[in-house]
């Protein structure tokens, strides 16, 4: 399936709104990646190592006397490599380039002189580079310095290469990057590459194959909707793209960044702005909700361990770089760990990590619980991950002032629905994990979860308005703003029939379902704005993060999960609504709705679907989990799994190689008998058919449970 995934994700001239003409590069190393590349042979642009460094150049080649940039070149983007081709009246050029997992930037170039005069190719390197010596980049932003060693073709021994008329030359150029003190490792990487110079095409093929093995290990999914199918493979790419292994400071383990692009300045050797390439305890659980399905337990274990690297002085998980711990964000890390356990039955990991995850939960609970209840108080709106949601300004004298610049101007801390539900889920997950591990604290977490559940239902629910609301942190007055987080109690499964009134708002175009995913604040709010800004004041710029209307994949995924859960619990009455919004969510993964341009960013205009940010391949939501659990119906349980799909409207799908508790599960659906499969649902466990042509209505009306004995 890797070859199919590569072709499905192929994109021509993949670039950026804010940096037109620059190239996006698909493959990333453990520490090295390209934020963007100029349209030149080699690696020139903005490259980063562990964190944002804006390295402007590793190496490039140009024709002496001509512009270095090949502005009219055709750039073909693949997840595992980029291909650049160019032709004019004197040059025919092609290039394959990639970055390997061990941080070697490789470029295989072919140059042909089609003119009638000699051409000189010139090697461009950072100022001060000595060809046979290690080069140290002039930047130290996080307590480390980056070192580069080069491996060059013998044609460039003096930095230049002459091409006679009609002559064609092919050569391999490479740069290995590491930290000071790693020179021996850099030499070894390049020596391994140099041994393959006699067949550089085979070397590049091998590097591509190594990258594409990520797709081979993952479950495969095909269906009758080309957008959903392609989005599936794109989301698998996102996980690989954002995987990193810094191995330094507070980031000792492999982890997943929020993204590889940055909302930052691109000035060489500077890092001003917000950086995605760090450990974020808010995005990690969202990532792991999908990652648990990719059949790479060693990577999943590392990512859960990485959170324990980030523990701050209070014992809580925090945003971390290699050299510093930062802010705490609300998150559902312990619940994500429990969900991983349901799928993997990895009790050894649970016993290893349980003390740190309990400590995080206890620390956050004790410091944020309300004075008179168990609800979570958010004192800083940014640390909900949903900055500038209007409820924080509901209690000002003006009720939504004209300007909200500055965190404390008219700002009121709130007992938040999202933070309280995250804490509820974390406690619920920890209670189950404690029982599995024989830890005596199971009852403590059960009681805490029950208290939070009671307080959410009794204090945050407004029966007249049919919505859950945030509360004033002292008086418990409701902030009457319908935020997308109002749906979180339905997601957590703590609600009853009466609370389904909230879904009327969720699915209504007058409130949340405005045209593209779900608006972050309902349209009846006086400061609702689908494109951000606050009462026309775009104080954070055109692309500034605002949660007063734009659609965010982060919460759209959670709201869809809530909708599917409630639909399956109530006779599938909301399946059609779910699929409509799921399609809108899927479309947000494609630039301008173009099937041939998969590209997910941070947030969107909630009405038009316009991408409001430009940081490509943003990894702060889940999608694969929705396909497996709801479209295909595989829901892990403590005994095995429950098979209960929704009415997706797909005419066919095939999901293969899903692993639950060490067993392989395949699910197929056809509306008519074909490909050797009967019409209806076919389910196999370890290759043995358990359902064969199961009728659609029977699957919807009678969820079936399958027990699985854990095995490695």
C-alpha cells in the first residue's frame, strides 16, 4: 500500500500562501527538516534542527552567471521525496531530494548542457565552509550548536564543475547534520552513503522505501469516497511528518510536534514567534488518539514517555523545549493513555508510567479545582488551547468590550466545560488503569470523576437553554455563550436524553454548523466572527488564533466523536448529521477543496472553509480514529471490541490490518456481492470470518461484542 499512498498524496508545486514559490518538502529526519526550500537545486531556504533555527543554506548548485532560483521549474511533492525538473534553451535539469531519518539531506542531480557554449556549475555553501571539515552554524538558541559535514561528488573538488555542450553529468550531494561532539556519527553516516555512490538511484530508492515503510505498517483503508480515502493516507503522513526524536534535555524520547511549519519570522538564525516544534501536552493526546492505530507500539510508548520528560516543578505536564519547561495546557493525556491500553493491552507500559500520570492529574486538580466544587478553573484563557473565547469577557461591565488586547483587560477566569471534562476523563481513565495495575488509588479517581460529573450536570447545564455553559470562577453564574466545548459532556458520555437538545445547536446552521466543520463559538454570540478578529479588530493579524468563530479541526474532531457516540446510543438518529459534518471536516484537509492538494492547517473560516492559517500539515486533531471507530465500527473495550458502525452512506469500504490486543481485525462492507465478498458487512479476526454478509440493519440495531485474549 505504500506505493498507492505515495501516488495518492502526490502534489504539484506544493507551496505556501505567505511564501509563494517556495517548496514544501515531505520527508523529515529525527531532528532535521525543511520549513521551506527555495526552488533551487539542493537545500536552500529555511531549515530547522530540533527547534526553529532558520538555517538558510546547507548546499545548493547554480549555473554561474544565472539566477540560482529556477522559478519556472516543476516541483513534484511526494511524502518521501521531492522531484524538481527544469528546462530552458541551454539546460535540462532534474533532481530527487530527501532527508533521511538519521538527518542526512541527500540530493541526486542530473544536469545536461543543451546549448552551444560551456556552462559552469557552482557549488554554494554557507560562508566559511571548508569542504573537508565540519561546519558549525552560527546559532545557539537552545543551548546547542548544529554541525554539518558534507559528502560531495568528485566533480566538485574545487567547488565548480564544467559542462561542455551536449554533456550530461549526474552526481550525488549530501549533508549530515548533528550536534557538537557527534562528528564520529556524522562521518559514519556519510561513509555509509559514499559506499553507495556507484548506484545513486538505488540509494535514493532505498531511502524512499525506508520512509514509506511507515505506511506499510499502518492499517489500509479504501472506500467509495475518494476524499475520505485520500484523507486517511494523508493523516498517516501527518503523523510521520511530525514525528521527532531530539534525544536532548527535556526531550529525551520520540515525540510528535504540533507541526513542522511555524507561525514565526523567517529571519536567518532567529526564532521570534510561536513555535510548533516542541512537546505540547495539549496536542499529544489528540495525536495519540490516532497514533494508537498505526501498529507501531514502540513509537507510541516513546510518545507517552515523552510527556514524563516535560513534568514541571508542580508535577504537571508542560510545553517543553530541550532547554526549558513552559506553560501547562488543559489536556486529556491520562484518558489517551487508557485508550491506548484498550487497544494494545500493554500493561508493562501502564505500570511504568502510572506514577507520573497520576502526579500530573493530582497536581492540576488540586491547583485548579473550584472553591466549592470539583470543576476546573481556567485562570488564563490561552492555556485552554482556545484563546479569546468570548465567555471570558461575558462578565465585563460592557459585556464583550470593543477591544480585548491584553489578557487581563476585562477578563474573568471561568470554570470551564472543556477543562472539567478533560479532568473527568483523566480520572476515569486513571481509575481503570489503577485497577488493571493493582494500584490502590482506583477508588480515589473514581470518586473524583463522579464528583466532577455531578457538578457538570448540576451546575453547568441550563435546561431552559438546552446548553452547557462555563461558570464565573467565584459566583458560579453562567457565562451565556455557546462555545463548541459545550458539547464535551456528550463526548464524555455523562449525559442523558434531555441533554440531546444541545445537538440541535450543534447541527444548526444558525449556531455551530455554519458550512465548514463547527464554529468555535455559536453564531448567536455578539462577537461571533467566522474569520477571527474581535469586533473588526484583527489585533493578532490576519492569521491570529481566535476562538470566537473560526472552525478548528481540533474541536471539530471531538464534536464529531460526540455526535457519533450519541447517535449510536440513540438509535442512529444523528448518523446523517454526522456524515454531513464529517464530509465538511474531510474537505478542510484539501487546499481549496482540491483532491490533489492535501494540506491541513490550524483553523478555517467556519462559513466558507477558507484556510485562515498557512502552517501546512498541522498535527493537532484526530481523524483516523473516527474512521475506525465510527465509519467501520471497531470500538475497543476492556474485553476486546464492540462492532457497531454508523450509517455512513458509503457504498463500499475495506479496512484491513487493524490490531486490537494483538489480534488482526479486518472489516469489509459492500452494497452488493463482489470481489468474493457477500453484500453487507464481513468481519474477520486473525483471518477467520466472524460475520459474513451481515445485514446493515442488524449491525446498526444489534452491536456485537467480541472477546479477545491479549497476546503479543
